[in-house]
C-alpha cells in the first residue's frame, strides 16, 4: 500500500469515529431534553380502596316536634322517625345483602356517591363508605354542616342538613375538584327503597304524571331515566331531521319532584323529594325490583358535567368528552315526610304539601269559570315558482264571525292569533311585525286577543332569521330542534325588546309565548341556568302571558299555561297515568291542553281534560285545512271551524255538567276496574270516569262509554 493511501485511510477512520461520537452525544442530549418537550404529564391513576361496608351508628341528633333525625358522623347516614305515626325512614342500607355484589352494596350503603372521568377516559364511581372521609362538623339542634372529601379522587364539598318542620333539607355546596373531572353525584339513593314486591308506588312527573306500582312484578328490563325539563339539546349532535321525524319524542319530566308511597294500613307513609336547587341539572332514576337488583329505588342524579361529541373533521367523526366547565357547584334536595290523613290519599297528600310550600301566590281554582282557548291560524306561506305565495286561512272578517258564533255558546273564550305577520306563519319568526294586511286590516281591533310569538324555535324557511341569531351547540354547530333553528337567548332578548315597543303602538299587550315552556337548552357559551335567566328576564316583560309548555320554571313568568300533555311517555316501567302535573300547575292559573281537534282520539282526551282539571284548546281556521297541504303547517289535518262548531258546543255542555267538581281538586283517585276511575273531590263530590267502550253501573248509577257520572253530588 502506498504511504499516501495509508494516511488517507487513517483520516477516513478518524472522521467516521468523530462523526459517530458526535451522533452519540447529540442523541444523549436529545434523550435528556426530550421529556420536557414531547412527554405529556400522566394523570394520577385512580386506585380503589379495599371494599368496606359500614354499619351506621347514629350518634348525632336533629329534632323538632314532628321529626327526630339520627345521623352517623362517620358516613352521614341518617334515620328519620316521624313522631306523628312512628314511621321510620332509613337513608342507607344498614346491613349487607347477600343477593347484591360489592358494587351495589357500596352504592346503597353510601350516603353520597360521585362519578368522575378518570385518566383512562372511563367513567368511574367513588363511594363515601369506601373512598370518602367526613370532617369539620358544625352542629346545632336543627342543623348540621359537614365537610366531605374523596382523597383518592381529589373531590370535596360541604353538606348541610336543616330540619324544617316536617322536612329535611340537604344542601351540597362548594364542590371542588383537582385530579379528575367530576361528572355527577347521587345523594341518598337508598332512602325510600324496598325489596321485592311491596304495597307501594313511586310517583314521577313524566308528561301528565305516572305511577309505578311496586306491588306488581314487572316485565320491564330498563329503568326510568329522565332528565328534568327534557334533554339538553345543546350537547347533542345535529343530525338531519328526516332520520328521526317519525320517532315520537318522550314527554318532558316537568316538575322537580318525585314521590314514594307505602300503603301499610295504620303504618302507611309517604315521602316527597323536591330538588330545590340544581333542578336544571337533575336526572330522575327509578328502578323496580328485578331491574338489575331486587330493590325498588328512586333518586335524583345531579349531572355536573354532560358528555358530548367533539368533532375531529368535517365528515362528522369525533370522540366523546365531558364538558369543560362544571354545571353548578351547589344543589339541594328536600325530603318531606308525609303522614296519612284520613280524608286524603297519600298521593294527593304529597301533592298538596308541595302546593302549600312552593305555590306562593295561589289562584283559587274554584274562583275560575272554565275557559276555552282557540288558536287561530290567519295565514301560511307556500313555496311557489318565484319564492313564496300567501295562503289565507282566516281573515279578520272570518275571525269576527267565529267570535260571534262562539260567544253565543259562552263568552269565556280566549283567542290566540297565529300567522298574522307579513308573508304567513312559517317565514316570519323571530320577527313578527309588519302585519299581513290581506288577513288583518286593523291590528288595533284585535288588541284584546293574544298574539302568538315564537322567538326560540324558528322555521328554517323564515326570511327574518339571520345566521348570527342562531345559537351554537357544544359541537360548534348551528343548533336545531325538530327541523327548526334555535335562537340565541341574547338575540331573543334583543328582538323582543324591539318588538314590544312596536306592538304597543297598536295597543297590543297580550302575548302567547311559544316553545319556552317545553325546551331549555345550553349553548356553546352558556349553561341551562344562564339561558333561563336571560329568557325569563325577557319574557317577564310580557305580563301574564300564555306560555306553551309545562316545565316548572314557566310559573315564574306565565299567567296561563298551554299545551299540557294528557299522557306520559309510556315507558314499560310505568303502570298508569296519574295527573300530577295539572294538579300542581292549575294552582298558578288556567292550564290548557294541546289542541283536541288534532288528537287521534278526541273523546278520550276530552274526558281526560275534565278529570285532570285541564281546559280544552282547539286549533282552528275558517278555510279548509286542505289548503295547508303544501305548507309547513301540513300536519294540521282537521281545523275548519264549521266542522268543529257542534263538537265545541257539546264540549261546552260537558264542562257545564262537570262544573260542580271541576272547580274543586281531587283528594282521592281509585281505579275500580280497568279503565274506570272513581275520584273524590275536596268538596265531597264523587265522580266515576268511564274510559272504556262499554256501559258500566256503579252504585246503581249508569255510566255511558267514554263519559262520567256524578255518584254523590254536594
């Protein structure tokens, strides 16, 4: 080998060695600095504590002249003794049950259970008995405050117990979290629970109301789980309406209450649960024996975070995540313990107690003459070659004729005008002025009537809706509901303020508010409570309005309530209808049904109205409804006034016949045979309602099919 070649080879080897050394050093530096740049901090892993069942020892006591409450300081379990009848209510399961696994034993043995989102993105549950600790007591004769901490989850809050007359209020305040996002809380799910078939029932405010009969075995395989005031559409993905337009939506859970009744002769007892605070985020859970466990139990779950889809691309693919902010950091549940008064059934005793406590300005039911409500469609819009053409359905002159004919029967009538805006019903909301002159010559002439306004749920065909009016959901989509756009609460407030001044120029001050009473939603920026505050402030300017929908919060602004359901959602777990909702709401003012002429069974629903204390509504037009076939109101299949005049007249006669008890309220309701109910009213009148297609005889009195008869008139 030449000398020069030898040196050249040495240089190449040295160069490669240096290069390898520098590469190793660089890799070492990258490895050292790498975690600071690319490694995400791993969330603490939740570790379950060992299984532990706690037998309560009630060392603390709250007491008044009605109730004695013993409280276990370790677990916050409590036991209530009702001094009026000796009834005992246990808040947790005091002894292990061999038929339950450890999870269910823990759940029923824990006063409080929390759900959270763990580091592996699963929903987990921690139980006070196993995972929590109680400290920092503040104790007095009728109140107790305790601090609860779930150390392995990083969740804590204060619990306040207040003994108030015949009730115990439990408030959870200052909810805090650290390692994990809290999703929900169960508070005392076991109170009022029982095992197997027992002589008792649960009452739920589903639709008109429902009873779950615990004395019967059930074929139901699913529990009842209903979000109060309906599902929050702000967390739902917008899916084309055509995919589910033929699916019947369930009724809303309309009131922040539930009831528990046990019929044990002299030891009969009842419990009324009221979600006093946090009701916008409550979900009612009801289980019967045989559904998952042998136990009957009912309890609210407070939804502190909703789960929603996070879209990752325009194709609609995404992942499910919890909302970022917590819905509320405090809520309260109040338990009323009801003894059995001889003259009232326990069901009505529970409802009366609610009315006594929460209906501040009661309207005397017996002081109101029955009114009929008539929704009048004046005009609609139909697509044509060059946009939209007007479909005239009821002109001002036609309306005058209607009123004259109806006033001959009775002057107790309310008229709600729809489709009075320029262009017709479907293409104007949320803007309602100017008026359509082809159907309404002079708005001042109609100022005593109610003008229907729809500021929340508006047709996609509306010419007045702008993109910046429409609310966004948590997926950042334009929010929709049953093929309509949902308007932002701030846009609602702004538009309403402007229109009120314009309406007042015509002397118009009576309004009927659409959608507000049946839909409460979150938006991208605001939760349900925030949206309610904005909307209620806006609608309260429409004094004594008719509000459509029966959700409890409407009582803050409504003078009258419309579209009361006459049935429930008919879940398999429910055994029968029980008219909880109309009983309570009619203490605020008149409650009207949905339009009876659009019902699939007019006579059946008219009879229900009379029994339930609901006033009838009719949706009417002067022209034949066939003219609406190619419009957004195509579902109005039978509205012609002259077709319904005689039936309205007959309905008036029925209400006149029912006046003796309709102006009272029930105190006892009994199903004496399938489809036949005997109802006793506070004025001692006894009435039999026959919902069957057969003639029946009760106490020597004949009751015709689909009719009623007074058995004992006072």
